[in-house]
């Protein structure tokens, strides 16, 4: 059973930062050039893209400037669900 859970985790980690990867490709850049811009190694960037280590705020801002992209490229689209703001406020 644990091997099934591990496969699910690996499958999910492949989907992290798809918007960021797309922005790199759309700009005509490579992950290597992004790593260089962030002053980190390719391995460190790979760990961040695999969600094994976090991006710092500085890295996120620097990447957005480099790619001319909005900050939301770092966030899962599911996090943009703001239905909770439509609650009835009369209570």
C-alpha cells in the first residue's frame, strides 16, 4: 500500500509549478537560465520545482521580474477559490 501512496505523491509533485515552467518556455528561456538568474544551482531549482524545498520571496520576485510574469505563477489555481468571501454577512 505504501508504494501506491508514493506513486500518488510523485504524480502530484510533477504538477507543481506548471505555470512557472510555462512562463519559462513562453519567454524562450531555460530552467538553467532561470537558475542562473536566481543565483542557485540547477539542482536547487529542481528541488524547488519538485516541491522538496521552498522558494524564498526574493526568488519568487526575481523570477517574476526575469520572466515578466505575475506572482500567481507560483500558486496552485485551487488556492484562488474565494467562495468563502460570498458568505451571508447578515448573521
